């Protein structure tokens, strides 16, 4: 999204939550910041509150491990 300003904000989260987000970001080859945005978009979508003009995520998640 070149040219579009992003809003910065302070996030306070427990060390356990941040460690989990960091592991997920590393597994999906994203920065922690990008991973938080993906998680927020997914949570908004699950609640029917997707932001307008939300671009699809640029990287797929990890492949299915089989069930």
C-alpha cells in the first residue's frame, strides 16, 4: 500500500502473547508488526467488520500439516 499513511499506536501485551506473535510471524515470514495487522484483519473479518479496501494478505500461511 505505497502512499497510504499508517497510524502508529502503542500496544501493551503480555510477554506470553508477544512471544506467540513473534513465533507466528517468524513461521509466516512476516515482521511482528505485519503479523499483528494480519491478526487484527482476521479477527475483524471473523466478526463481520472487515475494513474497507482490505488487500489480501501478501503471503499465504504455512501449508496444512494434514489431519
